[in-house]
C-alpha cells in the first residue's frame, strides 16, 4: 500500500462552455489534512465535489489510495462528506442520521448501535441521540454531520466549508475540535474554505486555488514566507499584504535598489538573485506585521482608521501617492488617527513581483 | 399620541379592513348555513316556510334506500379516485422534476391544462371520445373487451369511467402541489444519501417519501373532500344512471330540492353529507399525521 491519500492528475471540469477547473495536479498523502482555499468562484468546492463523485470529471484522473475512482459511484469511493448546510435528514433522529449508511448496507443491529455510540462518544453527542436535528444547535448539527461521516469509517473525509454557518466563537471552537479529531482518527481529510485563517490553522498542506488552477501548494508557513505569486501573497496572511508599485533604479551583485512610484524619495535595497535592468517596473509586497514606525526617513503614511484589537492594532492609511497601507502595531491607544507616520519595512521581508503578478526572487 | 388613542386607531383600521369580508361571510355563508340547518328540521318546500317536524327528515333519511345507494357510490368513487390520483400525481411530479428549465415548464403546463377547463367542456370531450357509435376510444375498449361498450349506460363501467374523467381533469393541480413539495427537499440531502450508498429506490423511499409526506397528506385530504362532493360530472355524464349505479348524495339532494320541491328533506341530506365530510376528513388527516410521525 502506498502512502498516497488522494491524487489528482490533470483534472479538468467544464460546465457546458465554462471551464471551472482547468487542469489540476495534486497529491495528498495518506493521513494529511489538506485545505483548498481561494476566493468564491475559484472552483474549490467543485473540485471537492469531483473527488466525492457528485460532479463528473471532464478530463484527467482521480485516485484515492491506489484506486482510480474517476468513474466510480460516490458511495464506492470510500469518501464521506460534511456539507456546508450539514444536509441532515430532518425526519430522522440523530441516531438514525448517523446510522443511515449502515442501515442501507443492512449491517446487524448490534454493530450499528456500537458504531453510532462510539462516534457519538467522540463528538459528545450521546445525550442528543434521540433528538431530531431541528432540536439541536448549529454546532451540534455540525457534529452530527461529522458523526455521520465517522460512522462510515471512510478513507477520506471531505469538508465543504463546514464552519461557515456557525457564529465566530463556535467556529474557533469547532476548528480546534476538527484538528483534534484529525489527530485522533488519522484519516486523510480535505477541507474547503474561503477563510485563510481556517486554512492556516488546520492544514498540513494548503492548496491555493484561483481561476481553475492551483496557484501554489505547501505547508501553511511556507506559503506565508515564500509565496510564489502576488495572488497567494495577498491571500495568505491577515490583514493582507501591502503592494506598492516601484521601479528598479540600480543593481549590484545580488542586490537591487527599487524606488517607490508613490514616494520617489524612498527606495529600498533588496537582496535578489535575479538581475533586473534599471527601469523595470515591479511591485513590492510588504506584510503589515513587517512595517515598523521609525523616527527618521521612511514611507510617510496618513493614518485614517485604526482597528484596535487590544493586543495588536492595525493602522490603515494612504501613502502620498494615494496607495493604501496597513501596518501593525503591538498594543493599543496609539492615537495615530489623522497623523502622518513614518514607517520602514524590514528589508529582508520585502517580496518583489513583476507587474503581471509573478514572484521574482 | 397616547397609547390608548393609537390603539383605538389601529382597531378602527383593522375593523375597516376586515369588515367587508365579515359582512359577505355573514350574508352569503353563515346565514345560508343557519338556514339549511333550520330547514332540515321542517317540511318546508324549496321556497316558503314549513312546519317544524323535529328529526322526522333525518329519520326518513335513515330508511331511504336510495340514500344508502348514494353513500355507497360516493365512497366507491372516493376509492376509485383519491389514492389513484395521488399516486399518479406523484409519479408525474417525480418525472417532471427530473426535467430542466423550459422543458419542465412546458410539460408541467401540458399536465395542468385540463384543470383550467370548465367541467361542461371536460364532460363533453369525454362523452364524445367515449361515444358508443363514433367515439375514438371505442376501438381501444373493443380491443380489450372484445366489444364496444356504452360506458355511461353500463352499471359496471359508469363509475370507473367518471373516475377516469375526474382524474384527468383535476390531476394537474395535484402535480403542481407535489412539484412544489419536491422542490422543497434540498439537493444536499440526495447527495448525502448518494454518498451514504443509497440506491435510487432507497433515496426515494428514505428521503423523498418521508419528506414529501406532509404534501402527500394534504393532497389526499383535499382530494377526499373534493371527491365526496361529486356532482357535476355525474349529472352531466350519466344523470346518476343506469339503475342508480352512479347516483351520489349530492344528486339526491339536488333532486329532492329542485325537482321534487322538498327543501326540508334536501337540507337534511346536505347536513348529513356535511357531517360525513367533516368526520371522514378529520379522521383521515389525523391518521395521516400519526402515520407521518411514525416514519
């Protein structure tokens, strides 16, 4: 048995004339927690539904374990799915909801009871087994949906934005529970979300999708520290990265100097392996947490809004050239509203992108 | 403005809006209802006052053989229509809901079309189609039975044929209710069931059927009430014949009231039918609800 959990080979999907998935290759190892993340309409849910078998695959191959399941019925793929709407059967009790697949398979009563109670124990649902879904809270319904998946003991768990119908507090709690559940079960899990915080906190491996392609995949911190294009750089990290147009003015051995278009008296010295000709337009990306207020020279930002979270504050403002800037500060009550602040980036934390959005290293 | 004043104004507005309806209800519904109840205890003709005779009309009814024939025919007709039309509507709704977009709208319209026809036109069409001599359906009947049948003049054929006509006529509405019910079932549930390993039949039996049950129960109850009130089709197609084999309670009431001028007796018949409909439909609805809860 190989250690492949799920593998996609040049998978494509089109709805009549619209191409939704334009060629996706990926490999998820057995037992990994993979997260598909991207803005709405990027095809992440479609891709998940293709793995589940709820959508046909237009081209390419889908493998689960060593089996090619591209044309296999959803029920025979060894996957279980947790839907955003939970998709609980409203006319059945919690017990029957969780026992549904076993009942269909005509398993012996004792086995059904044992498996359902086991799953209910894991999810702390033992008290709720006789209730109908309508009598449960959102978080409990979510757990029943997960329980229904656990009972089937699938090779792969699929989650389609499972937490987006929960309130913020419950979402954080369920996120932790999911992470613990993954550790306990050790099964391969694929999780779709548009929330990059969920992606960062849960994933062993993140796949950032946009426009029907995987933009980049890797461990959460790898994507954060080394994004391969402007889209990924902007999507991963919260608040998102600042982008400034700049022009290369000089280059030296392994370094280049770029001048901000919006504030021509400010330029940065950046370590680069690619040699860019002076005059090349580039985009500089700097994360809010890597901008520091300085006393001397720097980028002059007029602060208009402060988001104060207590532990940290996000100062929103604009450069002289009109470009929006966010920078992070520790603590609160800085009283920067309406003032002009001078900030400087940590120069080893500046990312350079071509104007087309590709990363230049 | 004070609370009391505002409340008074709200009350006035409410009274103004409800008033016309209450007035019409009183004049055209409650008063006639009261009159029917009152009439049923008298020997009054259709027009004019009668003498109070207590329960004599009801006593007479209990000894009226034709009344028992009529009741029997009513329930026979209910048996022939209510469950068949519900099953047919469900099957059509399931098939139509598989279609998409305009095609679905088109087919749905086709099934609904007979429902917009007035009963006189419906019966005329079917009387022609089933005509003993030149009806276009007679060859079909001949193929099955070996000879032409004057269906509305044959005691065995008349009720089933009226049932067929009625189902054809009213089925579209039931299909519409069923489609609405089917659309209310989220597709997620079918997807979840498919992932759980349910076959098409299991998906129907374990998801569609229980979730559609409230609509099915509604259709069954509406149909029961509607079909117990059977009159027009019988009156227009067979006049209750042959040999009273299609005589129904409302036919008898009509004859007593408007042909024999026995207003009091006809009122008593109407009251009894009313009671039967109330009892049977309440009973059925309760039974269906219990059945639904057990699922």
